[in-house]
């Protein structure tokens, strides 16, 4: 199956203080929403081919419910205490590809989805030291959304597309089969280091610049 990046989430403190940090850096905030029944909310920053989501808890009871608990969202959103990975990576199927997903998944029937709709989540989801890997319900890039759903894609900093991802995981534990599949397919690079970090490359890093948000947000931008 041909997969391409749909979005990345990073778990943050309630109301997403880092959103102001990203806006000051030169990104244009897109949408905010509450995930009914999941106990989380988000703010998103959209690019032509994918988007960055900041995610936080709004209802602990919902996040710890039998439906949501297997996703590990509660632990991920409290990652500085639980040491879980604060990241999630979502891929979408290309419109013309009906082949099977290249790794085993289970179906998450989120309450905010239409009836009978589900999100396939990779079976390494119980390994909280790795990002949550899942398949998006959509197969369209943000730039291809219908007119009534079009989102702000222009940023002062000039970013257009996400062209690479590098995830650093602490420790020496072997990567799961699902993570190795992503590496083999050339979708995401993974490495081991001293702390969780997500490096996002924009526009093939043509300008050779870097922004590390340090302790405020565990991400690095390269452009």
C-alpha cells in the first residue's frame, strides 16, 4: 500500500501554550476542536501536504474510558510524568490504492467519527515508548480539501510542505516491527538518544536553517 504522511501530533499542556510560540515563530494557526468522547482537544497548523497538531487532555474520565484507554492518550498527554512518547504519526492511503495496510492494526471507533467509522491503529500502540501510529480517515492533502473546508496554508515563515520526519526515542530498546516497517518504507526516520524529540523538515531543508524549541516543545524545525 502507498502511504503518505497525513499529520503529526505532539502532546502539550492544556490550552496548548506552545501554540503561541509557533505563531510568534511565523506559523498561522488553523483550527481548534474538542474530540467528543475522547477527552482531548487540539489546535492544528496546516501545510500543503500535511499538518501539525498540538493535543491536550480536557476530560480525564473520557481519556481513561475502556474505549480510549488502549490508545494510551492519557499517558502520552502526561508524558513528562509517565515517560510515554508524546508523539503520534498519522498516514493516509493514496486515493488509488486499495491494498492492505503494511502493518497489523486494530480498529478504534472514536465517538467523534460517523457511525461505524473507525481509525486503524498500529498494534505497537501498547508500547508507549514509541509514537502512536495510525491511519487517517481521509485520503486528501490539506491543499486538496473542498472549498468549504479550505484551511489557512500560508505562513509568514514561508513553509509549504513537510518533507521529512526524524523521531528520536530515549533508551536502547529495539524498535517494534511497525516502526521498522515505517523505516523500510522511507516514511519516517527513527534514532535513539537521550530524550524524546521530533524533527520536522520543511521544503527539503533548502535554506539550511534550524529552530529547536527546547524545553518548551520537544520538536525541531529544519527548513
